[in-house]
């Protein structure tokens, strides 16, 4: 025969487990708006039946249930959605960095507008056309000089502004690297805490959530992969263990960032030989992880920033800003050299004096946009060579030739071999500049389109992830009522059994006594 108090124990267990479920529901509701929180649930498990199979078991018709117990309290999480989310988050981080860098470049180039380089050069060409009609007019000559100075100052502004944004990108690269190292350290410490809790048979759900939140944040910066490592001891089968965290380098190879609960490695940039890791001033040549060189990273915000700032992978300097600065230098050099060449074929207002330099004599393409200056020779307005022949001050033919430099096809200047070697080998100055701006517009449009695409895909995955892991207040309220009713029913069972026992103890006496 079973114990008289068997029913009390069954009901007590029911009350305890339903109460635990109610507390867990309250915890879910309290964290409904906590970033990264995954809803938790109590896994109800039937307790061992009575009697157990043994030789001295009581002779009853069969085993009776002994109630319920909480097998574990686990969070509801789908690892596949985590993997998908981090993949889309990584793409978004890359394209967002690219789009931001290109947007800033577009703001600097400011084309088309009334203050861009194209408009400034158009005003210079027009001033030369006006001079051809009045070659001896001091006012027309002054306008040519001032317009030429405006072109010079615009080249300086563009080059200086692009360099300034490039320096800002260098700072942002350093901040991003520090963020990666900070997250790596936090992941290592959380792994340590998890490794201390799991062997005792518990599931540190809140630590799991914080670790996943950090991994989501890290995935925007670099491409990552995680591998679980069991904690050992009495850890449950559903325990997640410590995580090894890998990042992917530029060759697609995995590099260990966090070694479970054993340690982590720090990441740093490898600048050119002329600068320091704390503040790179030249193209980056790679990254260093734990003291070992790695060839940059596969994707993410860090890669987007590096590609915008500039890098040297052994085949030359590449990058959004270095490329634009190089094109600007090429334009400035070719413009100044060609203009000087034509200017020197003309004659000044002084009898028989050939024209000298209009712009400074640039010696190299690199840095030409910053180096270009008006020649001191032009401080004297009489030295502007508007005439095509000596002793003909009213001849404005050379001013027309100077204005036509705008339309000079550089392909025609290569044969026969010119006295000046031009980096622009085909097309006109105007066409070259338009191709620069056109390519910038195409790149910006592509980056913005891919940012939007990545945002939509990430949001879609996030919504599916939240449908599984997120807290639904309606669902939690339903659970609360369900657990409350079960708790009340278990309590009512105890009351009923109490009445039964009271009848046996107090209501069954000896007859006639």
C-alpha cells in the first residue's frame, strides 16, 4: 500500500514547479525590452514513479506517478538564425563603412554645383576667352589671374579635405580595432564565468545572452565563426559550453581570436614603415593578431574602413581615398603641365618676350594637387602670354589656344613624343574629371543600394529570430494564467488530501469508547 502522505508530496512538487514557472515568466516580462535577451522556459519533467523496480517492492497493481520536477531552465534560441543574422550583419557593416566614406567624398567633391572644381575651371576658361577679345586690357588679365588662383585654391581644398577625411578614417580604424579587442576580452571573461557555472549542472542563460549580444556586435566589425567547447563536470547535455571565436583574414583563413576560457589575442594594424600603429599616416600593409601578421580581414566594417583609407597588399596602394587623390593629382599635373606648355609658346605685352610659367613647375604627379601654385611670374599681369606672335600685343590668339587646353585630346599629344610626359594618355581634361565624378557616383549608388539590401535581409532574419527568442507579452500573460491555475489546482489537491487525513485522524474513533 502506498504512503498516506504520497498525495501531499505530489501536490507539493506541483506547486513548487508551477511557482518556478511563474517566477520565470515574471523574469521574461521584466526583460521584455532588454537588448539581446532571450525568453526562458522551465522544462517540466515527470519525476520517478513509485515504486522503483526492485525485489522488495510493495505488492501494488502498478507504478504510481510521483508528480513533476523542473528538469532545467533554458533559454529559447535558434542557432541557425544567429548564424544568418551575423552573416547579414557582417555585410551591412562592410557596406555601411563604404557608403559613409563615399558620402563624405561626394560632399567634398560637390559636383555638380556652383562651387566645385568643374565650375571653377569653366570660369577660368571663360576668362581666357574674354582675354582673347581684349588681350591688352588690364582688367581682363586680372580676371585670368584671379580665376587661375581660384583653380589652384580649389585643387588645394579638395586635396586637403580628402586627406583630412582619410586621417579621420585612420582614427576610426583604430577605434574599431580597440572595439574588437575589448569585445574579445569580454568574451573571454564570460567564457570563464560560464565554465565555472556549467559543471554544477546549471544553465547560465543570462551569460549566454550577453555572449551572443557581444558576438552579434563583433560580427558587424569582422567576419567570425564560433566553436563550442564543453565545460565538463556535471554539465547538462544542453549546456552551450565555452566558445572559441575565430575571425577570417583576407585569404579566407580562420584566425583564433578567443580561445574559450583560456585566453584571447589582441588585434593591431600594420601601417607603412613611415608611420606608427597608434596613428597610421600611410597605407596599411596588414594586421597583426597576437603578434603574428595576417593579411587584413575578409569582410565587415574593419575591411570597409581599410579599403576606404588605403592599403598596400604587395601589388601597390589601393583604396577609395588614395585612388581619388591619385586621380586628382593626375588631373592637376596634366592641367598645369599642358597649360604651361601652351603658355610658353605665346608672348607677353613686353616686346619680343615669350611667355614663361603660368603655374609652378611641378616635378612629379604625386602630391600635385597640393603642390600646384600660380607662378610668381604672373604677379606681373603683363607676363600673361595672350599673344601668339612677338610685338603684337593686340594679338589674342594664344589666349584662345590656352582656353582650348580644356578640349585638348591627350591621345594626340603622345605622338610625336611630347616634351612633357602626361599621366593622362587619352581624352580631355574635362572628360577625365567627368569620369572621376561619374565613377564616384556609381560607387556611391552601389554602396547605398547594398546597404539597403543588407538592412532588409538583416531585419528579416532579426524578425524571425525574435519570433523564436523574443518575449511576447501576450504569450507570457497566457502562460502566467496557465501556471497560476495549475498552482491553484495543486494547492486545492493539498486541501482535499488534508480533509481526507483529518477524517482519518480525528473522525475515526473506537466505537463505544
